[in-house]
């Protein structure tokens, strides 16, 4: 579920078409994990952060691949 949520955030970030927005959202993912680690009573798993980062990148890649497919199928 974490991977799918991060992938959908990546797709939405790609739709903004702003390098600043893409980088800022990536920073917010890491900052949110850091805040959760600082506030949490128990231990936190860095595997969850890795899954979120991989999902975010997969969402961006899927958006770009879809954009290329749509542009190639568009009539000239």
C-alpha cells in the first residue's frame, strides 16, 4: 500500500511539470519520515522509507513513459 501511495504521489508530482515541485515533494517524503522517527515512541523501519522513495520514482517513471507513449501515438 505504501508503494502504491508513493507511486500515485509521483504521478501527481510529474503532472505538475515543475522540477522544483518534484524535488520539494521528494524532500517532503524524507522530512515526513524524519519527523515520524523523531516523534515515534517505538523504532521505525528504514525499509518503509526505501519503499516510499522507490514508489515515488516508479510513479515519475510511469508518468514519463505514459507521456512518451501518448506523444508517439498522436497523429502528426
